[in-house]
């Protein structure tokens, strides 16, 4: 408390300095205080003053203290009171507070500067009191009363007298403070020796000497509470001088409050707060605390290190300036909501670091309550999660991409996660393939496709999940329940693992292509191909398959049998090497033409067989085309035409011979006729007579017979070919026919001796002329082919029960074994026989054989080269009547 000093004449230039001093003083005082000048105008007041009297700084103080109705009475007192040396001390006055009614205050007033060098600013303090203030010492009547009051007071109170500070009075609380020692009547030094050097004696002396009240706040004091036990206490106390009647100090009123607990608690709190802060600062995270109104209360040093902000920048909501502008609104809303609802929140946003780079952080906050359960704001942490976030985003993007790719894919695709293979995604194509609907998504594969039980797929999936190795299914059969029926489909598919950012397997991607139709049609094709091959192998023809590029891919059994090679050997050695060199060039040319144009290929050429002999073949190749006309393959056949070819050759030879055979007798006839004509002319002219016309005419006749035979043989041939050889059958003597025929031949043929041997005689039933023709044929052949040995034997024999045999035997050139089988075929003539020497056209024996066969007989030959031949025919004997 200040003493009021008389006016001093202080120069006005000091006023400003004094005003600021006044300000700094009032703001550190706890009680309501106000500084006025001598006119009562307000210079300064502390916030306690405003709040206690519920005043507004500007409005209520404009006209000074005296204008405020509340202080009317006080003003009066101030004006009336003689401003003495000690100013106003503990003036008890009751003030009417708005809303609260009357309250008692102890008013103290004094000059701001008791040394008198200052402007006369007066400081007025207001202490609210419940009890009446203590009276003065000279008011003896009140003393007992006073003792009663203060002994009950909650504070520690004592009165010290004289410059030695002798305890005159102390209340119970005070006794307790000093450990109930006997202190009354003793000086402080005697009573409380332990406080020597704790500054109290000096303070007491100072108050006593100066007459100024001393107020101590939370001052530490060590006192014995037992004999040995020193106790630390903290006291708030007032040393107030007590004035005697002559206004001289003669004692000190001590009023103390033990605030040890409060101080200790605060210190502890401060300590623990410091500890906490230290701790909080060492945590590698940013820690923040906000007030209930959401304003920033505390940020640990990590925040400032991270963001590069300084403390003043992050005040209130300043920390939001470090947040990415795009995230600010979101975080403000999230935070405000959590703060209002007093609930937890977590949010990630981009925070600018000291380098100016935005990085993703994760901010989590929780409501913070005091021990009393009062909401104190939020507390939370901010952690840099940039790397994780970026990765997460990448994964999210990747996953999003995967998902959209899967959804859009034409290929049936599904994604299974976890060991239990939960269907995470399945695109429309996959769902259709399964024959299911979208409800399968979210189920496990086992639930969604129970029909897979017992099929290998669950095991395969597990294996892929374990090993990470992709499985490629190729045309694997899968039984699926489609439209209520278990149906087998064939699929090309993959099971491929999906890995998370750490490389761990978390699922399997399944892509599948339905190849059922392909497999089925290929099976059909295989079947038909194998049927085709079977068929082709059965064919006597040679069949081969050539691909669109001209490569042989298949040879049937016919080819293998013919060449004696395997299909592989044929392909490897190049089958075209088996073509006769004469036809090779043409073959290549024609075949290339066909390959280019797709035109049918047809050609005759010779192939070498396994016996190294060339045989004629008719080779044909036709292209098999698809619906667009594109060549798929060629089917080639080769038919052996060796016999036809030979037949043709024989026909050619035959024609050559026929013309030769016809020409020879005609030339001869023409010669004789000319000779006869010239003879006749000469005879007419009388030059000659008795010329041998008969002989020449006989020669002509012979040639004509030959011609006739030739022509009739040819006629017979054509008849036989047309199956129109009529037989005029009758019973006749075979012996007679043989005799007549031999006679006829002998008649024209004088160079050979024909003997008829055998004594069997019989009749036969048949065409006498034709059987005669057979005999003529055999005998004339015997003559023709035995130019050196003239003997010919015709023998008639009993062959068996019913048959007679006739043999014609010569000792001529003979016939080789091979040729013996062929001589009965038309146009066949033994190779090597000189055509000029042995004229003929190879139909005599053919006709003879045909005629005998039509008589139910047979014609055979026995022959040896160079030794001669025996031709024997048999005939049925005519039955006797
Ligand atoms: P050709 O008019 O050529 O005699 P054939 O049909 O009568 O016709 O005879 C066929 C072939 O049989 C003759 O070309 C000949 O080579 C052979 N041949 C027929 N008879 C005899 C024979 N007695 N001795 C040897 N070769 C014969």
C-alpha cells in the first residue's frame, strides 16, 4: 500500500513517462487498482478493476472517477480527506456493485511515488472484505473483540510489538504454523531462530521503520514444526504497520495464508508440464494442443522444425498457413467438427515443410479433459506419412487401373483375394462364362461355384498362392453348372498372383478364354481326319495331303506300300525324286501353276516303286478352300495306269500291225493281178500261150484267204468285246474236222509236215467252224514259230471221262515262262520276236481261248524256250444218243 504524499511540482514533460510507469505497475497487481490524477481522471486501471466493477474502459472512464456513480461516496471521501503523509489506509467502504449488490471493500490510496519526485498520480486499491478490518491499537476497548475475531480467522494472524517485534498476539493457525511453540512475549528472533537469514527480520524492520505495508506472495519459509523437523512452507502475507495515536508505527500486523499446497501443486504441475514438454519435444512426431475454442495452444518444437514456422506465425489458426490450400477447407471442417463434438478425428493432408515442399501427413486428435472432467481442447499428433501415402496412392491408382481394366476387358477376368479366394471382382464376361450372376462377387470361389469341388482348381489356386508361380491352363476341361446342368467346357486360362507394395501375395488374377468350340470342332476334325485317313488307307489309290504352301503332310498306306518308305522318309527324301526324269520338269511346271492359281492339277507320269521300277500313274490334286476361297490344303491322288498304258501301247502296236498285215497280201494280190493282166495282154497279142494262170490265181486266192481270215478275226474280236460271238452248235466228228483242217493247211503249206496221231475218235457238240478256226490258228502258229523244224504233230486223246483233248506240238522257238501267262491276252505278242519274221497281231490265241472257253473247255500251253511248244485244248465229248 502506498502512502499519499503532498503535491509536488513536477514538470509536465515527465507525465508521459509516469503514465507508462503507472501502467506497468497496475498490471502486476492482483487486486482491483486504479490510478487517477489529482482531478480524479483515470490514468490506468488493471483488468481486475474492470471485471470487479463491471466497467468498460472507454465508456465509463471518459469523465473520470467522479463521474462514475459507483464511486460517488468514495470520491467524496477522497475529496474531504486531508491528504496526509500516509494517504488513505484501510478505509472500509461499501460499494453497490451491479447485479451483486453491496460489498465491503478496504480502500487504500497513496501517491504513486512516495519520494515526491513524481507527478501526483494516486493509486487506489480495492480489497474486498467480509469482516470488519482490525482496529487500531489505541482503541483498547475493541482489543478482546479483535482477538476473538482473528483467532477464528482462516488465515494465520499475529501482532508484533515494538522494534524488537515481540509476539503480542497470535491465532491458532499461527501457532500451528510455528509448531505450537511458546512464542508470546518473545521477540521473533528468540521465538523463531530458524528464520534468521530467510529475510523476514529485515522485512519486518523495514515495515516498522518505513511505515509501509509489505505484501509477500508465495514466499518460502522454513520453520520447525517439531524439535528437529524443519518444514518448508509457502506463504502469502501482509506486514501491515500499526500506528499509535500519534500516527507513529509501534507494531506490525501479520496476516499470512499458507499456500504451500497450492505452490507445491503448481510447481509439480509446472515440473511435470516441463517434463512433458521435454518429452514431447523428443518425440519424433509433431504434437499439438488446442484450446476449447480451437485456437492453437501449444505446438512442440518438431512443428517449428518441420514447417520452418516461428512461434508467432503458428498462433491461433496461423498453423493452417502451412497446410496445402486445397486441403485447408477440409481440415478446418474436420477439426472444427471434432472440436465441437469433442470427438476423435484422423485426417491426412499436405503440409508444407521448411523447404517449401508439400508432404502428406497424418493428423490425429483426441479431446482432452481436465481432472475435473472439463473440456480443455484437443491434443494430437502429426506424422509424416508421405512415402506411405504416395505408395498407397500408387497402389490405389494401380488397383483402380486393374479394376477398370478387368471391368472393361473382353477376356473373362476375375480377381480373388486371400487364401479363401474371395471373388473381389469378376467382369461380365467371367460371370457369363461361369453361368452365374453378379451376386457371386464377395463370395468365396467355393461358395460361388460349388461344382468346382472335386475338380483340380482349388488345389491349383492354393499352389499358385503358395509358390507365386503362374499357372497356364491349356484347353483344360472345367465342369460348370450352367442353366441347371453340369456342362463341360474347355478353357485356356491363367492363375497369376497379385502382390502388394511389399511384395506379399494378396490375391490371384484369373483370366480365361472359352475354347470349347475350338476343342470340340478340332476333336470332330480329328475324328473325321482319322476317318479320312482310315478311308484313304483302305483305298488302293495313293492319296496324299499337301498344305497350302505345297508341303506334303500326309501320305496314305497306298503310298507307303508302293514306295516301301515311311511317311517321314517320303517327306524327308522328297517324293518328287521318285518321278521319272522325263516327266519331272513338266510336273514341276504344272504343279507350280496350280499352287499359284489354285487350279486343279492333272498329269500322267511315272513313279519309281520299291522294286525300282517306274509305273505310270494318273496324278490329280484338288485344292480344298475355305468359305473365302482361301486354299486350306490340297488332296492328291495317284492312280496306277500302267496296265491301261500298256494296253494303249498294244493297241497302237496292233494298228501298226494291222496296217502292215493288210498291206502285205494286198500288195501281193496287186502284183499277181498285174502279172496276170500283162500275161493276158501278151496272149491276146499272140506273143505267148499256155501261161500258168492257174498258179497265179491260186496265189491270189491264198492271199485273199489270208485277208479274209484277218478280217474275220478282227470281226470276231469286236464281237467278243461286244459279247456278240454267236455259236452255231451241232454234233460233229472231231477226228474228221482235224483231218480236213490239216489237209487244207497242207494244201497251202508245203514246207512243214503235219502228223495226226492218236487213235481216239469222238464226236463233240459245238460250233464246227469256230473249233476249226482254233485248230487252224494253233497249227499255223506252230508253222510260223518253228521255221527250222518242219514236224508238227496234231494229237487227239481222251482227256477224262467226259472230255477229249487235242494237242498241237511243234519244235519251234518256244515261249518263255512269263510270256506263257500273257499270250492268251489280246494284242499280246512275245517281246523280242522279230515282227518281220513272225507277222501277226496277237489276237489269234485270244480268240482261240475265248472260243474254247465258250465250249466249256480249256486251252493250255507247255513250252520251253528253243525247244518248242505244245498247245492243248479240251472239249466236252458229245453225249451219245
Ligand atoms: P500272232 O498273230 O502274233 O501269232 P497269236 O495270238 O496267235 O498272235 O500268238 C500270240 C503270240 O504267241 C505270238 O506272237 C507268239 O509270240 C506266241 N506264239 C504263239 N504260238 C506259238 C508257237 N507255237 N511257238 C512259239 N510262239 C508262239
